[in-house]
């Protein structure tokens, strides 16, 4: 998978999924050995975030202000949530114009 330019985090997710199935089968005594334990899981290097510069932050907030989920974006970026992490959807009542 590395040869196909998949991210190490993607490979780790696939390994976790593939190692879980034989674990259940082993517990149910359908297989003798868990083959996923024969392979070390890939390591994922922690990457450091790149904070917005002032101009980038202003451009982001201006673009996000046009969306109904504006506050979720502001909180998500402000709290440094990673992609895929988000806040539960909250209905925002705006006055009708």
C-alpha cells in the first residue's frame, strides 16, 4: 500500500480492520492462529499542524460565514479538530429577513 502512495494513517486503519476479523474468528475457534499478529502494525508519524497566517484566517472566516454551519467551522478550527472530527449538528435559528 505504501508503494501505491497511501497515507500511513490509512494503512494503519486498514490493518486495524483486517486484524479485528481474525481476532473474532479466533475467539469463536474458527481459526487456529491470528495471522495479523504475525505482522507488526505500521507506525504513523505524528505531524505538526500548520496554523493559519492572519490573512489566511480572515479569508477562511469570510468563506465560512457564508455557510449555515459557520459556528461549527469556527469552533472546529479554533479547537484544532482534525478532519473528520466535528461537533454534533445544532440547529441555529436565524431571524427571517
